[in-house]
C-alpha cells in the first residue's frame, strides 16, 4: 500500500515527468495548442507507458542485460503502433491533428526512462501502476498547458473535444471571449516555452511554501533560549 | 575636513539612474514632437497608455517580489521602456496592443530576469517583436503622413481611434489610411520593398507621392528629430559614440557597396539612414546600457553587427524594417563579444599568444 502511495506521489507531483524530469518536452511543447490535443496525446502516452512498463516488468528476468535497451525500444514501438492504429480507427480527426507526434511517442524519454529506472527492477503490478501515475502526471501538465494556451490564443476551452470524446462532447466547448485577432504568440511555440516556464516556476513556489509550512510546524516545538548578549 | 572616498572611475558629474533615464527621455522629446506633427496625436495617446501600464506593472511586480517599488519607479527606466515601445508601434494601433506589449516588456522581459540591470534582452524591442509576431495586422497599420491624408485627425479623434478603432466622426482605420488621391499608402521602406519585388527599379519606386527625393516625407524629419536628441546625449556623455557610430557606419558601408554594385535594385545609403527607425534605434535603443556590450571595442562590434543585420533583413528578409530583430540577435551575442574584447588591465601585458592574463 505504501508503495502505491509513494508511486502516485512521485508520478503526479514530486517527480512529475514534465515538470521535474523535463522529459518528453518535444511533444509537450509542440501539440499543446489546445486542451483536446494535449489530452489526446497525454492519454496515448499513458496507454503506451502502462503497456510498456508492464511488458518490460514481465520479461525483466529473461532479457540479457547487454541488449535490454533495444528490446525496451522495440516493446515501446509495438505499443505506440497499437495506439496509433487505434487512434487512426476511432479518433481519426485527432489522429490527423496530432500528426507525426503520435509515432514520435516512441522517442519520448519519459517512457524509456521509466522502463529502465523502474519497470525493469520491479514486479508487474507496481510497474503498471507506475506507468499509470507517470502518464497521468504527464497528461495533467499537457492539459494545463493546453488550457493556458487555448484560453490566451483562441479565447476558448475544450474546443474540438468531440474529436476525442465523441459527439456529446461538442457541448463542452466554453467560449470565454471572442476576438478577430488571436494572440498568436500563445499558439506559436514561444507561447509553449513561456507557459511551461511559468508552470515550473509555480510548482517550485508551491513546493517552497509547503516546505516552509512543515518547517514552521517543526520549529515551533524547539525551545527558544533567552539571548543574553547585547544585540548589535 | 570631509574627505570623500570613491573608487575609480572618478566621474565628476554625479548622476543616478533616474537622472540618466530622465535625460534620455528629454532627448526623445524633439523626435516625439515631430512624430506627433507628422503622424497625428495617436503617438501621444500611445505614450500615455504605455507609461500608465508600465508603472502599474512595475509597481505590482516589485510588490510581489517584496522589493521597494517606490525607488524602482523613481529610476524612470520603466517609463523609458514604455515610451520607446510606444513610439515604435503604429500611432493608431488599438489600445490593447500597447498595453499587452508594455506588460510583456516589464513583467516578462525585465522583471522575470531579475529587474533592472539583469535583463538579457532589450525590453522594448523584445516586446515589439512579440507584438509583431502576435498581431501582424495591427502592427503594420502605419498611417500616411498627415499632410497626405484625406481625413485630418484631432486629438479627440486619436483617442477615439485608439480606444474603439473609429474616430469621433466614425472613420475607420482603413479610411484613415487613404491618401488624398485615394491610395492606401505604405511606409517608405515598405513602398520600396514592394516596388522592387514588382520589378520596378529603385528610382521608379521613389516616384511615389510619399517620397521627396529619396527621403520619405515626414519620416526623414522624425529621424532628424531623434538624431538631434541622440547627438545631445553623446555631448552630455550619457551614451558613447561607439554603438551609434558602429551601427550607422556599418549601414552606410553595406548600403553604399550594394548601391554602387547595382543602383537599380539596391537603395542608396541616404535612403537607408533616414527612412525607417534606424536613427532612433542607433541612438536610443541599441545603447541600452544593460543589454548592450560594455567594452568600447565591443560596443563598436555590437553596433556594427546590428547595422549589418538591419541591412540584410531590410534588403533580403521578409520584414521592411529590422531594428528589433537585429538588436535582439546581438543581445544574445553580447556575453561572447564582452568576453573577447576585455580591455588590457593597466600594468599587464599580452603574452605571446595574445591571451590576457
């Protein structure tokens, strides 16, 4: 149980693949112009992570150490192909919108990193759960960044959610404001870099706040000594 | 006796940052007045908007950073940034353009890097590039010179136009852009660039009604205004001659060589000097003490490289003018330039390999 809690904490916050490990930045920065794109790529990455982590964990005692990396890559590539074909079949428009970035999930360092660092050393259940949590952490950042950029750039939220979730989702679209001249910077790559930097900064500030809060609690128990020397 | 201890350099005129920035602002006044005369009161409206935004942004961010915002505002650097940005954008651009730009300049480019003295990039120019990339339509709506327009605009019209997009009489920006003879006019640099692309020669391009000789009507006067202010700054020793000298020199050399090679397809040095915002850029923008090079030799290289880039982008690039892009490119190179142009320390000599000890 403790391991599960630890894995969730690591994947979602403390060791978040996007905000802390800074892995998989290429798709992260490239496709997050809208929430839908971010969510789609995030879910695809999560599926691949769970699958590859579980498989790597199953075969971890059979694979010779010297050739483990090529084997991991082949496993990941297989799962990416599966996800790619699934998306091609069921969410065709999103598949077209994400384009090259679906096959490029293979090169996402977060996936091979988890396979190497965790899945190849731990039992199947934990490895799959680690994949799930890392994937969710990655997806959360993608969605957040997508929301920021979509809001600033187009003035909408959840535009085109029906591409991913089916026709009922077209009612999810929220138009915050309409403009004739979209804020192109937010939609273009510089906006992704600025937004990502802000997210990392916010996370660091929150971490510091929490650390200070805990530190303050502990300090309160320490008995203060009276200061006898003159203050200078 | 009251002995004053001071380290070198022993400058006798004691100026603090606020005084220096104020003098730069005063030096901008002739250019701003001429720009207002030729391009309408929109210029002043933009300046007011930008300064207000800059002050609010600077104060609130310094408050967030728990710094003394009163002192930082009294150094006038935010106001100078705001004015430089405001005079760079089209006078009748919508109000939110200058507000977003100034906020970006102060909050992102200056304060996120650590405030005055720590910004790697020139705030006004980084914001200008951001605006140009984000809002290409609004950022290129330059009006023709007032004497050529069909509708004269008063200060009330300017305020209405900036705030709502229409003047008090209901003319839209597109109508304001019309000249007396019913054409929509571009800026001098744009006109020549388009003309050359259409197969006209340089001389034929100059026949357009916005030119008087090779100088754009109005534009050259504005440049003269900034030139006067810039020369005053050099005289008052606020800036050194190295950066503007390097910039204008490189521009004259590049333009001169190409003009001599083929005078039909390349504009003359005079055209390049006084049209567009080269003079403003050379004396007021590239000389930003924080983001420019700090050694004398480095300053010449820095300025000359900016002049070179401006010529290259103006002539072969996609944009008609390129002060902002060139300054930003060379801002990135400043650490390298400074590293290789460190002056010899007094009493030390270069060794055989030319490396400094």
